[in-house]
C-alpha cells in the first residue's frame, strides 16, 4: 500500500469520480425518456418517419463533401433538437464535447500531413499545418458532430421500444432488432453492476491505492464486470423467452401515417437531397 | 391425479459442471409443490427445464403429455400455447423487468401472446388492481423497491392466468412485510386448478406454500413427502444442508444442536 500522498488522493478520487460520472451519464442518457414524452416536432411524427428522415439526413452528412453544406446540416439538426424540446446543454455535454475530443484527436494528424498552402508552424515540433489540412480536419469533426447530433436527437425524442418497432416495420431482420433490444438492456445492467462493484470495492478499501495498484484493480474489475454482464444479459433473454418473446416487437401503440407524417417525410427527403446536391 | 409434469431421469450440465444428475419427479394438476434444497442443489436449473428454457442432455420432460424439446418449442403454435400455460418468476426480479413502465411490463406477456389491444388493456388493469400496483403503473420498474419489484414480476406472469406457476425463491431478499404478502398470495392459490412449484431453501414458509415437498441435493431428489414429514426429519435436513449444527454454551456447558434459520427464537432442553 502506498503512503498517503496528496497527489495519490487526487488521482484516486479522479479515477473513481470519472468512472462514476460516466456510469451516471450513460444511465441517464439511456433511461431518460423525458424528451420522448414532450410535445415537440419529432414527437408529433410517426416513429417510422422519424427513423427514415434522420437516417436520410445522416446519409447526406456522410455523402456531402463541402464544409458549408455539412455546417448547414448541423444547424438543421440543432433546429430539430430545439423544436423537439431536446435540451441543447444536454446535447453539448453528451455529444458535442465528447465528439470534439475523440474525433479531434483522430483529425489532428490530417492538419499536418495533408500537403498544401502553409497555415502555421507548430512550435517545438516544427511541423507545418496546411490550409487544406485544416479544412480536412474540420470536415471530419463537423461530419461526426452532425451525424451524432442527429442520432442523439432521434434517440432522446423517441421511446426506445418505438425505435425498435419502427426498425422492425421497416423490415430490419428480427435478429438485428433483438440484438439492439438486448444491447440496450445489457448496457443498463452493465452500468448497474459497475456501480455496485465500485461501491463494494470502496467499502473494502482501506487507505489510498497507488497508480499501478489502481490500474491492476481496474483491469480485474473490468474482467469480472464483463463476465457478470454476459451472465445477466443471458438471464434477461431467458426472461423474455419465458414470457413468449419470439423476436417480434409488439407494443400497445399502433403506428398510423397521417398527412403531417407525409409532409415531414417529404421535408426530410427534400432537405437530404438538397444537401447532397449542394455539397457534392 | 392428472399429470402436469413428468420428469424422467434427467441430467443437465453447465459445460463440464453437472447441475442435475438422473432426476425424476412428478407434478400433478393443481398441486402445490416445494423444491427444497441448499444453494447449488439444482432447484433453479430444474425450474428452467420445466419452463423449457433449458433442455436436458439426457432423460425427458413431458408437460400434459407433450414432450418438451427444443424443436417443439420452435413451433410458434406450441410455443405460444406453452408460454401461456406455464410461467416462471425469476429469483432476481431485475432480469425480469426490462420495460420502461410497470404498465408496459405487465402488458409485455399478453402482447407476445397476440391478444387484442382491448383484452390486453383490460387484463393489465385488472392485474394491477389485484396486485395493488395501480398507483405504480407509470413508474419505471428499476426505480421500485425490492418488494415492489417482486410484486411487479409476479403481476407480469399472473396477467396471463397461467395453469402452472414456477417460482424461484419468491421470498428471498424480501423484508418481512413483503415476504408475508407474497406468502399470502401463494396461499390463495390453494385448492385452485393452478399448479404452483416453488424452489426455496426457506423452511419457515414451506408449510404455507406447499402440500408436497421434494428435497434436492447435488442435482438429484433425495427425499419426497408432505411438509410435516420432511421438516420433522432432522437427519434429512442436515444432509441436505438446510439446517446446521449450532454450537453454543449455557453456564459454561458447551453443546450443539441442529439450528434452523428463519425463526426469531428457538427452545430446546438441556
């Protein structure tokens, strides 16, 4: 056991609090159906229209090559979020900042490796960034941000069971829908189990662990957590089978297409085509 | 008595670890049977086999004359009919509650049975009232207390009005009040056509919930009898690890005697 050192204390609490914060955030994100019950733009459309419409916009984001077109699609995604009463601060915390960190790291090399007109030279490393490199990096980050924003808005504004039923009614194979349903429940169980394991570990830990001890402990915990979760998800599947589940998603809610759904679908498809045409 | 389940010489293993070894038993129509055994004796595995979630590697299980095989359960008509008639309440209610609200949870089974929407709504409302869960209908199941979760898990299978109820440790981890509520409910089924098979190691509830008892040890039946016959056989209970020798002293005299957990007090002579 390491001696008590303020730096170790902060490292210990940082690791614990990061993991706890992550599990809290994912749990909240997965289980929050608050926005789905609000009366917003997406909520007024048939779930099948929402799924097709958002999918069309995501495809157009992937196909677009012009920065301006993708930026316009991001603005449209934000407008849909606001009109669907999805909190922008929640989007910023859950999507924008996280994506910026991850895709930013992936995009960084492009800034220096793409040949072209010099933009600036990085101090110490003496690597020069190009205008074309900057454009490539921004394009990548913006593309990921926009696609993630669109899918998050869909998930937050639609009950998970409705998304599954919509996917099934769009002829996605029953096996794939079952896998998605199980994944949703599996992740929830994983989070629950992780929280219980952290609490249990904390109650049995005396003093402060050193960095290497913490890493070993975290690796062991991750392994045990995985085995436990696989077992639990198997149990959930058995419980579903026991009550008659045969791969079909059956709900009390029936989906009906109304005139506003046709208007919505047309708007989604038109916007997607327009974006692809402008951004080609 | 007409047969509900005929279990003939079944064996089952989890990879290389045997769980059931040549187990044979019979459950009659409308019978209330307790499967008594310590942890790891094979009770939960047997319930899963009776619910056709697992299939034995050897031996056979028949339900009302139909042999339960994996192939048979793949037939939609047979599978729906069987799932409608036989229901299992899992030991851990968390694995059984996977819907967004209590109402959706209770409606899940009837929807899988492809009942009409009106019938589903009516039956769910009736079941929620019967189980005193109506006030929780819009609550997410994962936010309920342990006792409430257990009641929702029970409601989610009772809504189908099954002929056979398989209960895996129904009172384990419950507080005394919730435990007595579950036992009271199980007592209501006495004399009805419902067969109730309960796996438990809580000896104190056996006389209330069963008319016949099978004692399991290491994946096989080691005894069968009425609750009073089984509970009065100390040697059998010790062998099945359902009671243990309790060592203590009175006025400096150390002695030991069989000890049954679950009773608040016990008396014995010296």
